[in-house]
C-alpha cells in the first residue's frame, strides 16, 4: 500500500495568503495534519467572484486545475498564529478544467456526513488515492486525443538538463527499458497470449506494448526494474489495465477477468 498522502488545496483569486502557484502554499497550522513532505496535491479553485480574474482561470465554475507535490514544509517566521509554508515541486497545470462534479451531478470528492454543511469552507481537504487518480484520469480524458499507445497516466519525463511533467509516456531512456522488457518477457501478451507476428506475419513482427506495473503518477522518479516493474501486453489489454477510473488493474486481475468471460 502506498505511504503517500493526498490532498486538495484551494487557491483563491483574491487572498491575503502568500501563495505562488506551483511554488509555495501558505496555510494555517491546523492543516499540518493533512500536508506533509511528499504529499501529492490537487489544486482547486472555487466559483468566479471577481470578473477581472476571468482570463486567468480555466473556468468560471469550481474546478481542479493542476497537480503538484510538497517538497518540504517550513514555519512562517512572520506569523503570530503559527502559519506554515509548503514549498512545492513537480507542478503540472491542466490544459482544461476538471469539474468538481462528475457529469454535473455527484461531487468528485467524498464529503463526510459531519461536514455536509461546511465542507467547501476547508481550504485543505484530504482525499484518497482513488480520488486523486480519478481527477488525473479526468484531465487525461478531456485532453486532445492521442494514440492509445501513448497515453496512460501523468508521468514524469527526465531530460539531461531538467525535469518536466507532461501527459503521455515519452522518455529519453524509454527505448532502452522497452528493449530490456521485451528481452526478458518476449513479444507475446502476458495477459491474453496474443503474438502479433504469429497473427499478422511480417507486419506484426516486433510489435507489443510495454506497461508499467506501478503507475508513475504515484511514485514519481523511481528506479525501474524491467523484470518486475514492466510487462508486455497487447493494446487491448493495455487499455483494459487502465480502464478503471480509480486505479490500475494488476495483470492477475485482468487475467482473472479474461478467464471469467472466456467462452
């Protein structure tokens, strides 16, 4: 089970707090129980109240607009109330807003019964890993369509000079990992057993998808062992592994699903 914590932080258009989007978040000490080093955060804005901020927002309605992580925390030396700063890393703004209601109906966040009347007053709100992934997946699904083979989740991209975060699975070193995964696991789908060369002949030779067992959106920069962290799957099975909105299926779960409905 992941040891990461997850939270939503609110950034208002007008505020007395010293916030810098994607760089620092200024907050009352009562929220320390929700925010700690490496907490994965989703940014949220409430309904537009001041029209002059319209062009600086993704939507006039309440929405989620990006993700980030807490690098470290530090007390605000100038505060007489014990306020804190969270210094942030790996900020990624969404290109489109993610509505705070799914389909205009149910809230994305789960509201405790004892907070039904004042939940949205909380500037910092703890969420589950499932809700965090649901928001990320919603942002991915509303993006301009890209080939299914190049979309999985938010993933971290490393170049020689700097670290960037963007959509997709584009890695400078990915070809080496892919080659090693294929060397270890072959070119036959580890879920359904499809081999493209056997099915299509020469045109299918060497074709297969490589899937990350551990979603990079949850682990960020990590050492990848192709033997245990990568598997080879066909495009259909790859899509089904990522199909649930709240998590990524394991190979065993998808194989069980296949066997259940196999004629």
